[in-house]
C-alpha cells in the first residue's frame, strides 16, 4: 500500500519557503486554494503512455514488473511532497514522449556518432528521466549533465531509477534566475555544452526571468560549437502575454513571434544571434486557477545560432 500521509499533509512549500508570517485567515484561504489546486493537478490513475517508463524501470533499473506501479506511486508522492508541480501530480515527469521529438532524435544521433564528444545538459531536469533514457539508448553518461533548482529532485532521481552506484552523469543544483551575479554553483557547466534540453521550464517564469534564464543558458553552450543548440517543450499560447500560473504566480506564455523576440533580446544582451522554431504539438487544459484558458498549446521549440 502506498502512503496516504503525504497527501493528508499536503502543503505547497514553494521550494523551501513555508507559510512564514501569513495570518490565520490567509492560511485558511491558502489551504482551501491548495485543496482546489490539488483536485486539479494530483491524479491517481497512471497515464495512458506509462508503458515506456515501465519498460525503462524494468530493463534499466532492474525493478520487477510486478513492483513497478507501486514504485512509481511511491516516488511520485515523495516528489509531490518536495514540490507539487503539475508535471508531478499528472505523472508527466515519467512520460517518455520526448523520444518521439525529432529534435531529441537529432540530439541522440549526434551524441551516438562514432568518436562524438558532444555533451548534453538537461536543464531543470527534475529526476533526470531524459538523461536515463539517453544512457539506456547507449550515450556515454560521462557526457550527460543535469541541473535543477531542487537538489532533492536530483537525489530522488537515483532512487527512482535505482542507479546511484552506476550512473556517471554529472548533476549540479542551481538557480537559473538568481539575480545579480547569478548562482556560482552553475559555473562548472559554463562553455561545456553542445546541446541543452529544457522542458516545462520557461513557462514557469515572467518575461524578465526568461531573459535571465536564457542568457544564463547561453553561457553553458560551447562558444566554438556552431551547432550548439537548445530545444524542448513548454506551454505556449495562441494569444501571447502575461498569465497567472497555477499558484497565482506571474508568467509569460509565447507564440512563435514572441519566442523569437525573446531570443532577439537575449542575443542583444549577449552579443550573439539566434534563430528559433516554435510549433504547437497539442491543445492543453487551462492551468489558470480562475478560468479555463483554451488558447493554451503544448509547444515544441528549437533555438539555433543564426
Ligand atoms: C515542471 S518541472 C519540469 C521538470 C522536467 N524538465 C520535466 O519535464 O519533467 C520544472 C522543474 O524546474 C525546476 N526549476 C524551477 N525553478 C528553477 C530555477 N529557478 N532554476 C532551475 N530550475 C528550476 C524545478 O525544480 C522543476 O524540477
């Protein structure tokens, strides 16, 4: 039986920030808001596309088939306790749909070329499922890197995939939008990367924070690599602009034009030039707490040197 105590003790910790000095009334309002939110973003049933991750957990991690579902539920609740992202509540952190993305397949081909020295960074990698899939697909894990704000996600990844003793990828915890000089812990990644993957990341932030994160990303790329690239997926919209996120956080959602505009701004700030691609994959349910937003689309993107 998986634990239900995690759910009964539900709170939205804000990556380490508690309720702090909130009044009792504010706490009540927050508790009822959290309960509504939990109803929307925490689901019990495993998604339809769970077969590939089941296979990976059996073949890569060596978990017995009969134990896989319980392991998945146990790990999901552990991650939810760290921070209740929609992608965790909906088990999307286990989706291996990205393996069908042509940009992922191109990255994989490049990483697997004979004598390839190409490197791959999964940015905001959470439990690092993309990196495990690449390793399972035959990529030398010494050329794989992952970073995330939350070190507990990185650590939980070893328990999810049961590979603490064997997985040779490098993980670095750090904040991509730390103001001022930025997060010094991330400097070890500077100038090293051929390919950066970032999924369900940009849509968490305001325009200004996206500029900061993208500017920081460029420093990770190998400046001498003309094929250095950034790709991934996130929620976009047919009506670009500011939106409220699931926790009433401000964020900016893009269409193809505003996505290019963001990278033009980043290019000016960094003395670089970028060409972007941005395509809708599917319609997604509204994440706004107040009303349904039917302009939302899951978008796939690529960013290339111009
Ligand atoms: C919605 S999850 C997506 C995780 C993963 N990319 C995936 O697709 O399954 C967002 C991730 O971004 C990370 N994150 C949030 N803010 C961040 C920041 N300022 N710097 C680095 N990572 C951050 C979170 O810890 C979380 O793992």
